[in-house]
C-alpha cells in the first residue's frame, strides 16, 4: 500500500550512524604555493624511479617511501597529512585516549597520464587512507564528466533500489571530483577506484595509509 508522509507521533531520541564510512574533505590554503613545488619534486623522483605496479593502469606509482623523502615540499606536505589524520581521528573518536598508540604510515605518488586509471581496490590492514590532489586537469568539452574522478564503492549488500529516496547513506557508490589542493581521508576498508584521465595532461596525486599500534608497556 502507498501512503503519504506519516504524521508525527514518536519523538526521536537517537540516531546512530551504524557501519559508518566517513569521507573527510580538507582544503589546503597553501596549495597555490606548494603544489608547483611538489610537481617539480615529483618530476625529479619520477625520472629515477621506474615505479611499481599496483592498482595503476598506464600510470606511474612511486615506491612507498613518501614519508622518507628528503624533498622540502614533500616533507612539509607529509607533516600536514599526519596533522589532518590526527584531526580526523579526534572527530570520529572524541573520547578515545590516543596516548597509548603509536603511528605507522607509508605513502606514494600517483601520476596518471591521459587514459590512465586505477582499478577498484582497498587498503587492508590500515585504519585511514588518504589522497592529496596536486594536479587535476579538466577534461575537454564533451568528455565523460566522471573522467579522472574517484569513486567509492559500498561493500554492503541488499541496498535500496535507485528509484527510492536518494540519500548518501543508502547509495551503493559515491563519486568525488576533487580540485587541486584537496585532501580526501577515508577508512582504509572502503573500496574505491579512479576513472580514466581524459585530460591532455597528467593528473597527479599523493596517497598514504595510516594505522595505530599499541605501544609496549614500560618495564616494571
């Protein structure tokens, strides 16, 4: 039976975001200054690093040594990435005492030339994953509007049909088109992929993973 909007009767006393997969968006005010420096540093690294084969297709994936790199721009960015991770953790777990935990992290650089993309994947064993966008060239007029975008895929089953009420928590996928200077931070279990780059120049991003490890108790 189809009915109209029900009349209020119950008083709402709680709303729990069960099995919540937060995607946090940060913007870097210094991006206009820092990104050109990052592009120069990345070009130098790419010239001497053949790269790795991971989820990238026709693109370049650096070695997982981002946080050990000596370049000043990358060092500055890495410090800010960890700062954003700390803020995100405080937002989702405000009552958690993080002092007993240490941090483990690694990161890498992605360069997707025209036509390159990343296949669906996740990052098992980590807590947070993030992507900072250094260069996001616009696709030409008439190109697929999804070109170069990142899409997150919901691993749950039995989701609502697409013709029902539209709300992000009930969708099976969400697409983001971040601009240069944007950082996306999300749970590492959240599956995602990147659409082919339809622009005439490289799409450049910096990705990383973070997890928490309990520190050993001090000796008695």
